[in-house]
């Protein structure tokens, strides 16, 4: 059995990708991905403090089944899943693609705080959010 199937038993087979997406912070800087979660149940999205793992854990099967039958939702879901798969399959990053001079080396970036998304409850000020943006 797949790990997300065990974690989210109410998630229909057609929407299993939401489970994988919820555990990858990629969704947090992709408005289309965030909208997939929000469209499932807007009040529940807000109550989960915009946390997709929590949202998928509390939504009833009926809500998920309704989304799995909605052609507009499925069209958007498939587009986001294709984009997500492409992003996860990409091995090279910005540096490798844009800095080709062999005399330039990668650098390390150290920060005591990273602000990634408001659903992750830890402190980060302005520089922490800048560090989070660099990390993304």
C-alpha cells in the first residue's frame, strides 16, 4: 500500500496525487496547486490554516468523491500534477543551467530561520522570509 493511501484513506484513487503534493512544499509557491486544496472546501481550507496535510486528513470521503467527479477540477488537477512531476524530475537547478563557467562554484547559504509558508508554525522575520524565498 502506498504511504499516502494509508495517511489519507478518504482520498479516491483518481486524486491520490493530492497526498503526494501535500507533503511537498512545492505547492506553497504554486498558486494553481494551492487552489486545488482550497477548491475542495474553502471553509475547511481556512480552518486548517492553509495546511493541505491537515485539510486532507479531515475532509470526508464525499467531498473528495465530488471533486473526483468534477471535470473542471480534474482538468486543473491533471495540469498541476503534470507540472509537479516535471518539477520533481528536473535534476539541474538554476545555478547549473545559468552559470556554466567552470571557475564559478556554488555557495552555501546559512540562515537561522526560514519562512516558507504561513501554515508552517515557526517564527521567521523579514530575513527569514527572504531566506525562504531563496530556498524556494
